[in-house]
């Protein structure tokens, strides 16, 4: 099994590469330093990306015996390509805790990404279409990664769910437009 630790390693590796790139730009190309708050936002952004990988892709089962056991016991996930099917099933058949976990979790998954993008890339203004495209593509990358890995290992360990695309994109959208409430708070701490 490829464990969740790989997600943390990937995030740390990305941050180390970023630090080396910044050192190169500052000392070789003689560019100015980032303000400290931007460096903090970038570090937290990489931690968020690690967490995102941790939650959405890992652990990846690679042990053939384990995969065969899971299939024979009926633990294989089902892909959903029909919009709103999973959402309706969850609402009609699940407890409030499951509803909040599944639907709320998918809404919140990309919410921070929308805020981080604006914190890291100052003065970023997107039209509604651009916000939709970035949110949708971010979610699509996650879902396609799950589908691709599942196909590569011959076992649907994480399902592709069109409803996840809808909820993740909506969460990104809400996060992007919520930034106007976060921005004044940010200014209180960093001005």
C-alpha cells in the first residue's frame, strides 16, 4: 500500500523546491524578497496541497492479494457519471452526520484553494467564468487522478463522482467570493 505519508512528502518536496527557486531568484537574479506574510501564505498553501493529496488520493492499495480480497468482499467503490445521483442518495438514505461529512466535505475541499490563490497571487481578479474554470479543472484533476489510479491498479479504490465535481466547484466558487470577507481580516494582521 502506498501510504498517506507520500502526500506529506510530496508537499514538503514542493515547498523545498519553491524555497530553492526563491533562493535562486533572490541571490542569483537579484530579485526582491517576498513580504513575510506572503511567505507564510505560500507555506500554508503547500501544507494545504499536501492535505488535499492526503485526503483525495491516499492510501493507494497496490498489494494484489489485498485488492482481490477487497473485490471479493464487495468493497469496490462505484463510479457515478449521473449528476445529482450521489447527492440525492446521500440525503435520502444517510444520517445527518454522513450528509454533513459527504456533502459538506466536498463543498469545503476546494474552498481554501480559492482563498489561497488570491492571497498568494495579489490583485488576482477573475470573472465568474474564470472562477468556474479554475474550480472545475481543480476538481476534475482530482477526480481524473482517482479514476486513472483505479484503472492502473485494476480496482476502484476511490470513485469518480460527477457530484464531487459539482460540489467541489461550488465550494471553490463560494471560497473565491468569500475572500472579500477574509481580506479585511488579513489586513488587520499584516499592515
